């Protein structure tokens, strides 16, 4: 519902409330029970319309908050993925630098020492790369889970907001029907 519709509903509710109070007072002063009852009915309808507007406003606010939370979770997930990628690149660079240094040292040492050092360096490098990849995978899995949880929470919030909005519409329709019925001859 737009802001203009909301303010129109608020004005209509206020007018109905004042009109209802006036009819109730005039009916009481003139001993016209029908006019008194009509005034009370209009006041009740105005109150229900006001409650429906309040419920809808809360639902709109909750939906907006849910959208903001999803955006924030997405941004946070992207930041975490970028951080994981940077850590992985740094680890790979470190591994590559270590391999080059070990290779140079092995070339200067005796042939058998060089072969053992090279083999050991390659195994260490593979293990370090595997660890870095495992750590990256775990962090990506955690970030993905957070994004999925945020999306599920958003969906739940949207459903709750839709339900509240539908209830507000139902109450408003009921108030309109009661108004229409009260206006019948």
C-alpha cells in the first residue's frame, strides 16, 4: 500500500470515528437507539481500520528489514570469499617461494642430499597446498551456509510479512463490508 493510500485510510478512519461519536451522542440525546448503535458501529469500524493499518505498517517494516539483512549477508559472504581467496594466494605464493629456495639449496648440496631435499620440499609443498585448499573449502562452505541461512530467514520474513499484509487486507475488507452494511437503508 502506498503512503498516499495509508494516509487516506488514516483520514477515513478518523472521519468515521468522529462521525460515529457524533451519531452516538446525537442518538443518546434524542433517545434514538438506532442512531446510537450506528455511531458505535462506525467507531468500531474506524478502530478496526486503524488496527489493520498498524499491522500492515509493521509487516512492511519487517519485510524491509529482512531485505536489508539479506543484502548484508550477501555482502559479508562476498567479503569472506575475497578474504579466503587472498589467503589462498598468499599461501600459494609462500609455497612457491619456499620451493624455489629449497631447489637452489639442493643444487649446491651433494647429489643425494639434493635429491632428498627436493623430494621433501615437493611433498611439503603439496601438503601445504592441500591444507590451504582444505581451509579455503571450509571457509567457502561456511560462507555459503551463512548465505543459505540468510536467504531462508529472508524467505521466512517475507512469508510472515505477506501473511500479516493479507490479514490487514482481510480486516480492511471486513471493515468496508461492515461500513457498506451500515449504510444500507
